[in-house]
């Protein structure tokens, strides 16, 4: 009697969260024109959800230190929150024309995020905020760069009725990196955010799944992303310039503050 082959050893590879979006298509110019107004209800909802996410993450942090993974309730809520925020951001950044629904689970929406919460290194959990600082700086800089030229991007999409491919690639890279940073910060993955400049062609077995899996940046997309980074650094520098305020008694006060990258940036 032949023996059954041994079961394969479980993979030790860390799952890097994936963003799936369709290629840029035609957009309704009217919804592009009033995009910010249309999103006001979503901004309120995202703010409320983010407050809840903060407290869930704090409780989940203690749970992860004990269990070596997020408690089920925390993983469930945060696994819904991150895709929700990502869908709102994708609509805000003009990548597509489908309004994000007010729901966590939306299998028919064109913007999807694949998360696989799993085992966590307790030491990495303990120092999670410290470890996330470099990624936080990167995502803040690239968001600041995008918003520096947001008006130009808005006019381009409004005139063309669609987002140009190069702008889509750079914007998708920013969205994906922010999503991965948020997922890492909220302990939904042990994989550190990476691949800001996209994936290698053919990196997905079986061929492409969507326009962003794999996310392959052409020369134009890479150039725009580099421009966003440079503009983001300059924007941060301009926002932190010391402003001298002279009071009535000639005392000098120095006030500094960073320029906010955008309405949803943290």
C-alpha cells in the first residue's frame, strides 16, 4: 500500500497586502468637477471609522502581544476599515469614477484590497509605531507631492474625461504604499511596506490579475512618482519654515508646523 505524499510545509513568506484596481477608463466630467463635494459624507464616515479603528488597534496591540496575532474581532474590523479607506482615497485621487459604497464588504466594487491577517512577531508588535516611522514619512511625502499638483491633475482628468496612464500608475503606487503602511501599522500584516516603484513584469504567477497586480510602472509613471517625491520633500520643507511673530513687547516667538499632505492623510 503506497503512502500518501507528505503535506507541504507551511509557507513562511510574509503576505504583502495587495491592491486590485482596473485600468483607467472614461469618467463622468460632472462627478470629476464636484468630486470633493460628493465625498463630504465619506470624509465624515472615514473619520468616525478611524476613531473606532484607533481604539480597536490599541486593544488589538495588547492582544497581539499575548496571542502573537490580532484577536479575531480586531482583525475583522480593521480588515474592513483599511479597504474602506482605500476605496475612498482611490475615488478622491481620481483613479476611477465608481462612488465608494458605505459598506465594509463590497465584492463587486472595482477597488479591492486583499489582506491576510496572521502570525505576528511579538517584538515587532511591541515596537510597531517606532518601526513604522520610516514608512510613515515616505507615505506622507508622496501624498504631499501628489496634493501639491492636485489641481493640475484634476484639470487634466476634467478635460480628458479620464486619467492618463502615467498619472494612474504613479497614483496607484501611492495608494498601494499608503494601504500597505496602514495595514502594517494596524498589525494586519507582518510584511513591511515595500515596492513603492512597482513590481517586476511577470511577478504574478499565472499572469496579471488586475491593472495593479502586478503594478508595473512605465517610464512616465516612474518619472511622475519621482516628481511627486521631490515635490513632497519641498512641500514639507516649505511647511516647516520658521515664521517669526513679533509681539507688542518685541518678544520673538517661533512657530513651526508641517504642511498637511491631504484631507485624509494622517
